């Protein structure tokens, strides 16, 4: 009986040990993370800095990349997801992303000088997409001492400007996932 219990315990330990290795390893590579995200400038925020290449893609390549991403999403060739909620966006929702509307209260310049509302519609410019947020999976191979990254999601971000033309921040437009298992369910 003791032998049977000992053999059963050893088998359970082996199964548990083997399943743990498979859960955190792929082809001998350790999965460091299934999801890590970070923003990257694709147009240098430093202007004509001598080291412009550090956070910059060449203009024609950047424009082509941005156009490929946006056109694919707007034309429905790829599924676009809300940046915050990961809910699939409709074609109508996607078409409204590049248009910003504000209602402004203005005062008439003649008597009786009363206030009135006016709607200002501003089309966001593709050339103002200066950042991309990447969602990646990271793997590490201890034997070869190499690291591998797999891009699984891309979110283009537009630069937002204040009235004084200073940068207010960056607004991600939507997610495009490059892997069918994303977005991961919570």
C-alpha cells in the first residue's frame, strides 16, 4: 500500500512538473509575458535633432505604414477594436475616429451681444500620427541566450495639440490585432 501511494505521489509530481514547464515554455523558450504594451515614437518629437533616427521612421516609410494601418481599418480589411474596452468597432464608429467635433459658445459682435452655440468640426490629420503603441509577447531562450518578441497588436496614436500649438498628449485611435487569439478574454 505504501509503495502504491509513493508511486502515485511520484507520478503526480512528474505530471505537475511537466505541465508547469509546458505552461511557461514554447519550443524551449520561456514565455516572459503574453502581454506587454508600450508606446514608440515613429516621428521624432525632437525636431531637427542630430540623432533624429533614435525615435523616428523615415518620412515615406512612416506615411506608408500609417496609411496601410488606417486604410485597412477604415475599409474593413482588418478588425479594429476600441482602445480602452477592446470592443469591435463598426465601420461607422471607425469613420468617426478621424473627425473631432466641439461645440463652442460664442458671443455676437453686435447688439444685443447674446451668446450662441456653434459646432466646429475638425478632421484629424494622418500626418499627426507620431506614435504607435505595441502589444507584444516576449520569449527568452536560456540555452541560446536570445530573446524573441512577437507583435500581436498595434494602436496608432494621434498627437493632440492645445490652442497654443503645444502638445497636449497622444490619443490612441484603436487596436488592430495581428494574432487571432487577441484580444485576450479577461
